[in-house]
């Protein structure tokens, strides 16, 4: 190009886009729906004609690159195409048309890609959600959905988003992380893995606690893989992400209300329905509302070995979070009864954390014992020592009989 720079390229692509649309004319849909080679030949020839007309000095490599980008723009997701196809990228965060952040190995960085303008970004968002039957406009400026490959998207547009449309894509990992990979990465160690295996086999009720992006779904997948394949599982999620390699699974997903505000199917309804489906275990992707009452009830009434996750900054905070959710349900439950229900339902809490280095790991594992003078009795079993980057088994005296054998087995696990 005669003059380099991001703005020059942006203006060129915008002019090229408009020029190609004009040249396509009535043949737009036929070419776009036709073969890629045919569309590529058409676009390449017209890019060459455009650069000659504008007297632009562009190399053959740059013409090829612009051709591919224009094809992506006309048929795909524009600058997101290359990011969506990159298996090393786990999240894509678009903050307006000019800033696209990507996450690799838990670390965010600013990419050199961008959209032409906010209209371009909104066209791509509409293209993403159109097959999903979702609506995004000024009257409904937020959307949360799941792509066919399992990836999660969330989009917000003006007037809610003040600095232009924003898009978040949490990509779906096609191959579930295996236990040995997690050990190799430092997310846990062999002793913890052995303990978790036996805790699952002994049908302990487990809560996975952590912030956004700490690996709660990955941990749920790992624990679920340890369940006996003869058992019947029912999973309940807002957006289906669990990848259970299990022979007997019923997968349920909540449904948001339609444009008229009708048709919503909430997690609480699905938990109640799951109880009628003869599950051996219920796995709730995340507890975030009034469904907490039904989950606790299920854990206390014969569905041992059930699991869920919750947003909290520490294992102790996860208990407080559950109390808060019970309070927000509007059901008048005395504090003592509520705490008794929580302590008798839960047996193990696994706290996850994402370190500044991007590593997602277990920060602590605690057990819940019987109530004592109206307060929870907890015991730290394992914790992560950030200074020495090792896992430490804190307690040899456990409160829960189910965990005695599990902890003894963990002590015998190889380092």
C-alpha cells in the first residue's frame, strides 16, 4: 500500500466492502451461497480492478489477504473468523469496534484485529445470533446464547453499551481436559486427584466454588468422569457446557423468555422435574437463584453424590452465598434451619482460583461437618501454597466418615 497504518487499511476495507456489494448486485445471494472458489475468484478480480482504479500499490500477498478477509466479511464473522478457528484461544472479548481482546492460557492480550465500525460489528453479531432465533435490538439490547458447537456468547449493544457494541465469546473446548493434563499444568496434584476420585465414589455432595473463568466447568467435567457409568445422571445448565463421557445422561437446559416475555423455563423448574426422572445424581451447572432450595432438598433426600458450582471468592464465602440465595428466594426459612439444611446437604467444597500467571488451580478443599452452636464446622483438607507453588494436605483428622477412607487413599497417592 502507498501509506501503511491501521486506519488506512480500515478505510480501504470499508471502501472495498461497499464496492464489492455494488458489484455483486442481484447476484449477491447466489454467489455467497455458492462455492467458495467461485466467490474467491469473483472477489479477487474485483479487488484488482478496484486497486487499479484507485491507483493503489498493493502486492499479490496483500490482495490474497484482502480477498480472504472480504470472503469472511461477506459469508462469515469478519475478523472473528480467524480467532474462532484458533484452538489456543479460549475467550474472545470485543469492546467496541476497535478493540478485540483474546485469552490464551488464562492471560488476556489485545489483538491487532478490529472491525470497520460499530455497524460492521453489529452486523456480525446479528449474523451470529440469527440461526439461534434470538433477538438483539434497542428494545432488547442484551443476548446470551449458545452456538451450535457449544461456545457461549453474550452481546450488549447501545443504548445499554455506552461505547459501542460489546461481544464476549467463551469458546467450547472439543476435547475435555484430562486429569493428567491438569496435574501437569499444576492445577492439582496426584493426592488431590486420588482424594476427589474416592469422594465421588463415596457419593459425597460436592460444591465447586470460584470466580468467573476459574475453571468450574472443567472441574465439574473431571468429577463427572469419575462417576460409575451404571448410574443415571441428569444435568441442568443455563448454557450447556458439560461434556460428560457417560453412558446414561439426560441433559436439560434452561430457556429464557421470548420477545413477548413468555416461555421461560427456569433452573428451579428443571431441578424439580429432574427429581421425577429417577436420577442417581443431579449435576447443576451453576447455582445462582431460587433453585438453591431444591438442590439442597435433593441432596438431603436421597440424591447423594450430586454436584453444583457457585460463584464465590472463598470456600467459606460459598456458604454465605448459599444463605444469600435462600434469602433472595422469598421463602421464609429460619436461619438455624437454613444453616442446618446447608451443612447436612454439603460435604465437600472445592475452591478454585485463577492466578495472575493465568494458571487455574485448586486453592483449597474443605469439608463441612455438623453444626456447632448454630455455626458451620469446617475443616481444610488441602490448600495451595502460592509461595512454594505446591499443594499441602492440611488435616489428617476429618469430620465426615465418608471422607476418612478417601483422605487415607490420598496420603498413599504417588507424588
